[in-house]
C-alpha cells in the first residue's frame, strides 16, 4: 500500500537530493549514471582474448559483478517504490523500465550461471544495452528517441521506395553480371607468362596426361611456345603434344607429375566441361558406410579433438612430424583431402578405359534411370555446356561426347564441379578460377547486398572496374571489355 514503510523508504531513497551551489541533484540517479559509465568502459575494454590472469582483466571482470549487484539493488528499490504492474507509475508501465529489467535479468543469469558456453554466451551480448539506460535518465535524450520513433512511418515509406529501386537494379545486374566476375589466378611456378587463355589460343582445350589413380590429378600434355612476330605481336602455340606423356612431362614443369600419368586425353571442344573433383564431408556423412571403404580417397570427418592438426609454430618441422600421433596424422590427411582439387574428365568418354574420371572415382555406383533422364534433359537444355558445339550440329560426334561429359558430371554433382572455356583452361594449366572481388551479383540477395554496400561508397570503384572488364560466363576478363557497365 501507499503507507507501507518499505515503499515510503524506497521512494525517499529515489527522491533523495542534495543542494550543490543552488542546484538540486538526485543522488541515487546520478550514482547509477556513474555506475553505467564505468560499467560501459569496462565492457569496452574486456575481450575474450584478454589474459585472464592479468591484473587489469581481473579487476574489470570483478567490477562487472559488483555493478551487476548495484543494478539489481536499483531495480529492487524501484519495484518497492513503484510496484510491478498495478498503479499508474508501476515499473512495467514504462518501456524504459522494461529495458532496464531485461538488462538486469541478464546480469542475474550471468551471476547464477557463471559459465561461458552455449546459449549463455549469446545471452550476455544483451549487456551491450546497458549504455541505453542512460536515455531513460535524461529528458533531452528521451525527446530525441521519441522523435525518431515518431518519424518512423515516413522513414519506412522512404525505405520502401529506395528498396524498390534497389531491387530493380539488383535484378538488372543479376541478369548481366551473374557468374561473370571471375578470373584465373595463375600459379607462381609459371612465372610472368602465366596461364594462356582463349585470347591467346582461340577456342582451345588443353591436352592432358591422365592417371590410372584418382588421387593423381592430370598434368598438361605438352607446353605452349611464345614467339615474337614482326609487328611486335606475340604468337602462342601448343607444342610437344606428339610426344608420349612421360616424354612431355620431362620437358615441362608440373608440380604433381607422377609416373602414373600415362594416358593422353583432350576435351572434344572448348565448351566441353572438365571436372574439378572435391571431397564432400556433408554428403559422405549421409552415406558413411559406403565411404568407409573409400578412406583412401576421402577420409571421414574429425571424430575427436586429438585429430585436429596443430597450428603452432614448427608444426611442419621434421622433428614434430616424426613424433606426431596417429590421430593427428589422420586429421592432417583429412584436411589435405578436403582442400585438394583434382582435375580430371567428368566421364572420360573419349579417354582410354584405364583413365580415371570424376564420376568413376567419386560416384562408381550406377545412377538411377530417373537421374539419368533428368541429367540428359538438363544437358540438352544447358545454356553454356556444349551449346556452341551442339548448335552447329547436334548429331556430331563432338556434340555427343560433350553431352556425355555433361551428363557424367550431373550424375555426380556433389563431388564434381564442371568448368568450360577459360575457366577450364585455367585449371588444366595449373591455375585456379577465383572471384575477382569479395562482392558479386550471382543471386538476388548478393546483388542487393553489393548495391547496398557501394551506396555507402565502399568498394564501388573496384566493382565498377570489375564490371567494365567482364566478358562472359567462364571467360577471362579483359581490360574495358564492357565499358557500357561503368555508368551503372
């Protein structure tokens, strides 16, 4: 009741004032403001990376607990003075008090359960709302916040119109730039010459030497020769293809060369896909029994902490490797296999029977009739794979071989990534087909995110240059090839 001694004492405590040079100052409110200030500074200083044995870190974390008790005491005093629900000035009738209560509740949970894992670690993020409690104690700040909320309907209308225009441009860029902002990253061992693309070799497919072991990826069969012409232009031609694979590999540098690479092979056309075989732990776990017998190709996922490879200095030294446990060795093997990229034919239709293809290595089981029919239809309608070859003559041997490779990849799409044109040339000659930027327009979400980012003037120059150099799907960018994109 209003006459309750505890309520009277709590209200007196909240209204307690002192006179300083003619100014009345509420002691309790200003003391809480000071605690919020110091608590905020402590939270800004403390990070999980701080040494827990450091004196300052210990002091900051101990003071956080003390501030939590002070805020609990503040909330208790207000509950006694105002009441929880009933009454015109009840605690929960004010949105600012609700915010204070949530922050204090989080503090209480942190005191009762001092652990740092799981959901509690996420819940403690709400402590970042502590500085907002200052607003409830300053009338001027309250007016500013209330004005912001009052203007929200008009702001929402503006946001809706802006988002509509962003969506229009996002759809435009998805149509014109999706999948085009990629380039070849040449390996260091090729030096200044790098990888030769269609600009140098026209519609070309790199001759390869294939192996009979799936873990031995293909190497180029031969090498390119660059010669200077009279008009200062360069002529690029592929040589040594007539040699055997072993003779050819002796004349060229391939870092993963192996005596096993004895089968010569070449994609029928430059729009015939070649596959990049990769292990896929997610799919392997769904069919773990089948993959137990294929650990030589793709090891099973980590089973214990002991299998995690060491990241410490000297972890690759000979003494450490000699003393490494069997568990860590398995973990290292897993990491190597997960990061490995095997260049190989998708189906090896035109290759010798001894050569290993991506489908044969990763998906040796026969695909279902429904899957085969689906892949056949997809490859006949694919907008890029075999399009140029089959548009000229759908009944040609090249078209049939190309679609056969496409269907083989489709039947093992979880493990085999298909590439054509310059992207295929890049991998065949030892490079990697990588994004030009961290931004892209590959789907509507990424397109909106990129446009929102460049609206803030962050990275817009890089995006403009990349768009202006884009040429086409699976094609190496060329300087100013699409200047018409620059104005957008």
